[in-house]
C-alpha cells in the first residue's frame, strides 16, 4: 500500500544551519528508516499472518520498533514545535510519523518525495481495523454503548432461564462459560438457555467458553472429625439477640436441609416420631457441656428447634426428649435418640510466617502440622498439587504463591516426591490453606503443555457450541499454535480465539504471542489481572495492564478487561469507590467482564451506566472533551 505524501528515508540535500526543523527532520527520517527496515526484517512473520491481519501485524512491528527506544526526548521536541508527539499513535504508527515528516518538509519549503512501499495506511485505517476485529470476535456493541459487557455464568444458570433473560435485558452482550467447572451436560443447558433468551429478547449474545488450561492448584485436604457446631447471635456484650435455628429430621428422610437454617442434623430410627412441637431435647455435647434445644414447629417429618447456647455435636451423640406439661416441669419420655451421620469437614491447615509446608507429588490428602506432647514439630503441614510436572521445573530459592498470593513462600529443598517451602507471606494471625486454590510459580520456567488432555476433550464441545474459545494460562507461542492445530482438525479454525494474559511468562513474550495469534482470522486478548498481579506483583499491575492495552491496540486486537470488576457489588450488593474507578478504566477496552455473584443484575446495570457515561470522556488513550455543564 502506498498512501500519498509518505515521508522519505533520505535527507534533503540543502538545509540552512539556522533552520530550527533540520535536526528534528533528520531524527524523524532516521526513525522512519529504522521502522521500515524492521518491517522488512520481519517479512517471514508477516507472511504467516492471516491476510486480514497483515497490516495490523506490520503496525505492531512499527510500534515495537518505536518503543524499543526512549521516545521522550523526541516527544518534547515535537511538542515544542507544535506537532503531534506520537503519544496516541498506537494504531497507526508509520502514518503518524509520515504526517509529521510531511508537515516539517512543507514548513521548510521542500517537496515530500515518493517513499518506500510499506503496510502503512492512513491514520483512520487503524481504528477501523480494530473496530472490525472487535465486531468479528464479540459482535457489534449495542447502540447506546461502545464497550461490550461479558458475564460469567454461574452453574445454576443452566436451569434458571429467567436469570439469563434478565442478564440480556440489562446489558449482557457476551456470556462466558468456564470449562474448569461443571460438565458438558450443564454447558448444554446453559447454551440452550442463552439461545432461547436471544430469540425472545431479540438481543445478540456471543458465547465464550474458557478452557481450564494447565492451572496448578492445591490438592484435597484430609477430612477431620464429623462435628457440627452452631451458635446464637450475640451483641457486643455477649447477650443473645437471636437464637440459632436448627432443622432436625429422621435419618431416612432425604429431603434437603432448608437454606435458612443455621444447622441441620438427622436422628436415627423413628425416635423423632414421639416428639411434639412443645418438647425440649436435652443432651451433653461433644465438649461435655449440658445443652438443650426447644422444638418450635413441625414441618413434614422434621422439626424446627431453637437454641440460645453454642453447641458441638457428633454422630451417635445421645438425645433425650423432655415433655413440658402445662405445669412447666419437664419430664423424660423414654429411651434416648442418637444423632445420625454428619458430613466430615476438612482438617484445618493454618500457616504462619516461618512455618514449613511440604508440597507432595502424589495426590495425598493434605494434613496439618504434627507435634509431639512437648510441642516439638514432627512433620510439617503438607498438601498435594494438581500438576506433578512442576517437580522437574522448580528450583530452590524460587517463589511460590498460593490462593491469589494470600500465602507466599520460598522453595528451600526439592526431592523426587516433595518440595519443601518456607512460608514468608501470611497475615499476623496466619492463613488458612484450602483445597483447589491456585498455585503460582512466577520465577520458575515451567514446561507445561498449553492444552491438557481434558482441554482437548472439552474443545470438541466448544467447537460445536461456542463463538469463541478462551486459552487459559498461555505461556508461549507454541500453546497458541497447538490450539490452532486442534481447531483445524475439528474444522473450526474460524472460531474466535481469546488468549488470556495471566502469567509473567505470557507478558514477557506478548509480542511473539500476538504474532502467532494473528495467524487466525478472529482473535482477541483478555487481561486476566488476578493471576497476572500475583505473578508480577500488585505494585506493577497498573503498568502491565497499560502496556498490554498499548500492544493490543497496535495489533488492532480487541481487549477484554477482566478479573474482579465490580466484584463487591456482584457479591455483596455494594460497590467500593476503588472498583467503580476500575470499572471506568474498562472504557479503554472493547469488552469488560463481570464475574458471577448473587447481585449480578445490579452489577450489569451499574457497569452499563458507567460505560455509557465514560464513552463521552475517553477513547483508548485519548481524552474526549465534550461540553461540560457547570
């Protein structure tokens, strides 16, 4: 492509030493020459890119060439001359540079000669390409809003049509199904609900299905004793303000426990049949404390009871029924009942700074630390991990972060079957280690397959039912190439691909990832800021997400702004000031993702409102100066 008036790579033969633009023009011409040379150097990469993305890939090359140097001194000179300082040139680097050169030459009274052919087009082509790519991946935005809203569906949405329909009506433009949870049967029902809601509301809604990916997680934790505890509500002085509400039912009754009960337990045999709604149940709890329950009502074969005392009960604990006559003196009614089976709760593993933790290769249930009678440590706490492949990659001295960084440590020793970790990061009171929590290894060079065996199985479903597939925990270009190969095998190579940038390795290889991604026709990037912050450090997150936005704009790739957007509102019904500001930052992306929560409808409504307001003030890095009404 050869747009008119492109800048030259050669300098004018005659210049006045007093010309204030001469040195600036020389610097700009040299920069132009470097960028064109860099494009020529990357010809092999450009040839592999999908034909629809070659201009975008070339622009990304130009941007990388521009940003591999410190441009700030040049920007100051351009601003002083009243010219564009290239501060918003991400989507059209070479055309912006060409325009500056042309203006300078005209100011010097010179003619701009014909230039070397490149992929550079007019400045408007960059934003237009980005808009086209965003529409192809995410669908067109609604008329009143430029940025789309993506919502993660909860598992129960599979059987809750009213919820999905309301999501669409309130502003959901794309629905996300996380393949790390549920199964194909649940996903099928979710997809059917979405399609039905689309038909009935007339609204568009693309479906993104995220593959689970090679996520490293903590293993299961050993079960502790089967104990049930309840306690009444008390005020600041310890006075009971509301009794604990208990549901008691026959063991043979399989009815679920009512949701509004503080505790539920079964009773063996037919003992409960002799009870009446005014009786009391007396027992000595698992601590040896004498306790009682007041029956307050019957429902079917079960009874509601209230307690103004804290209590701990275990299976087999004896229960005695006391009848309370009009005289008010309770008396026993016969033989004792017994508490039925109770679910076993996991053991509690609490870690403090300075503690040791053993990561096991084998899937052995985790255990808390063991001590002898004198308090001497016999064996440190232990937990398995979901991917034993890490044992060949980690080294002593490298960091390990668990549960979004709540627990941090340093690897001290490695054997064939165990990794010994010293805990260095935990709150003063310690942190509770839980099962199925993420493990991050930001310093380790992990050689993990980009697609797990489960991902490859899930991909067959995704290829048939989704509009886009999310590649989780991408680390290297080969991960994307592997996904592209499987999509081609499934005759689904036109399916949209979203790479999730959530590891330090992915960020450090972002340009290479983008060039590989651009081999597919419909593509985008998700900034998954949770794991990214853990791996790179929370203090760097603002900087990293900016750089990802810049590179994505240079490649004309649509961006999904993700992780904990309006999280407080979605989960508790009340947003924080910080998360409202964060949601407003999402205006710089093409899509913003919300996670599931009981107040998700309110979160969609607020995000829709924020994005509509902010689009009059911001587009990418550019501030829009609408009229202010003061």
